[in-house]
C-alpha cells in the first residue's frame, strides 16, 4: 500500500469531479474542494451520474457505490480541505493566474509531508513549482477525460521533483487502476495532448472558418477511424467548452496565433455566453443523452433524396466566398 491514503482534489469541475469519484471508488479517502457551494452542488450531481455509470460500465455494486460515497467529503474551506491530505491533486481552471493563486493560498496550510500534483492539460509544473513552496514534492499527474475507461495517468516531473515524489505518485496511479505513462522530458501537453489538442483545434478551425459542419467533421473522422466512438467535435463536448476556451485563448495569446483566438471567440459566442458547456450541461455541439453521432444513420450512405441539399450546401458555400 502506498503512503497516500487521504487525497484532496482542488476544483470539482469536469476532471476534478471524475478524479475525486474514481479515487474514492478505488478505496482512498477523498475531500473535494471548490470555491463555491454551487460548484460543489454541480459536482454532487455529477457524482450521482457517475454512480450510475460505474454500475453500468464498471460493474460496481450498490455496496461499492455506498462505500465510495462514504469515503467522499465536500468542502469550500481550503484549510479544512487540505489538513489531512497526503496528496493534493490540483484540477482548477487552465488559467495560470488561478493555479498560482491556489498554490500560494494552500502552501501555509499543508502538512509537511503532503505531495501536490497538477492535472493541467497544457501547462508545465516548473512554472508553478515556486508557488507551491515545496517544489521537490510537486509533479504533474495528468488524467484523460472519462477516467474509468481511459485509465491513464501521465507522470511528468520538473527539475526539482524528487525521486520519492515520483515513486509515490506512480504507486498511487497503479493502486487506483491507472496505467502510468512516463513522460521523459517536460512537454506542454505531455504525450496525449501533444496530438489531442491539435486534433480538436484543427476540427474547430474547420467549423470556425465555415469549411465544414460539426457533424461532417465527425462523420469524416469516424469513417476513417473505424471503431472510434467519438469524433473531434464530440470530444470537444466531452472536454467541456470552458476548458477548451481557456486553452485556445491562453495559447492563442502566447503564440500570437490569430486562428486560435478566432476559435476561442467562436466557442465563447456560440457556447459559453449561452451557458452551454458541453456534455456536462447536456448541450454542446450535440444534445445529450442520445447525441446524433450515436444514431444508426449517422454514418450510413444517404438516400438519393439528400443530393439536392448536399449540392446546395457546397454550391452556396463556395459562391458566398467569391
Ligand atoms: N476537461 C478535460 O477533458 C481535462 C482533461 C485533463 C485535464 N484537464 C485539466 O484539469 C483542470 C480542470 O479542468 P476542468 O475541465 O475540470 O475545468 P472545469 O472548468 O470543469 O472545472 C474547474 C473547477 O475549478 C473551480 N475553481 C475555479 N477557481 C478555483 C479556485 N481558486 N480554487 C478551487 N477551485 C476553483 C471551478 O469552480 C470549477 O468547478 C485544468 O487544468 C484542465 O486543463 C481537463
């Protein structure tokens, strides 16, 4: 058994909520921390959904679900949330200023032995190591969304991370049913997001620039990736519009990439401003449950009666750009 038994998850959104539930399901005692009671309530609602998903997809019994719930606690008081933590997993928004502030607030409150891991998707632990006040006990542990199916943790160090921290993080990953992926050099995006973020960004560009529709982007992807269950637009819904927006706007600004900024503006206008956050709220590019891409006819050869509509879309699209 690893030394890590008490885990605190900072941020109870899309990923924090999953990490907290899964970690409790795997037998650890978990405190979920967020800044508001509303956020915690959203997390509790997500946990009710995960209870059903774990029964259906993971084979959890009622007793397993009850035991998971008994190991979970929710808090909006940071001192209370971290006072017994062996490991804090940070899953607050992908906004450097927010992460830095949380680490600085937490530093004086932590027991001396506590390890900290960031679940950041695209940022580097080295940029926050000083703010944690314990750089040797800090590393990245990056989960993939839908962690009960995509059960990997990418383990990545920065120069000051100790061997012992990496050993404990890796033991924890294995004990909680995750395949540890060793990232050998610091890399924004680790292994997964080095290709995943460009994939969903390219798909978004096709939509932002009016080259294609979300459905046709996914149709194309699913046709040529036989066996895949989601195309890139559905994956954007799964990631969540807020985090997708944060990534697009931050990296758009850092790299002075106008297309990324245009993509961010599109996501804001079409989704965030309307309170549509993706799968989390039941509406993004698709409507959930039973999204169109899961319907039987989504990938079928269409009826000849559809020819007129397809021709008009191609014709009008080109003529409007003349
Ligand atoms: N969404 C994904 O698919 C995914 C996958 C892997 C990693 N991540 C990473 O996980 C982190 C969280 O992403 P998410 O998608 O869960 O975001 P999210 O927007 O769904 O959730 C973020 C949560 O953090 C809370 N929060 C905001 N400020 C806070 C603070 N100061 N202290 C504590 N909580 C605070 C928010 O209220 C919200 O509940 C990001 O770094 C993201 O890059 C996301």
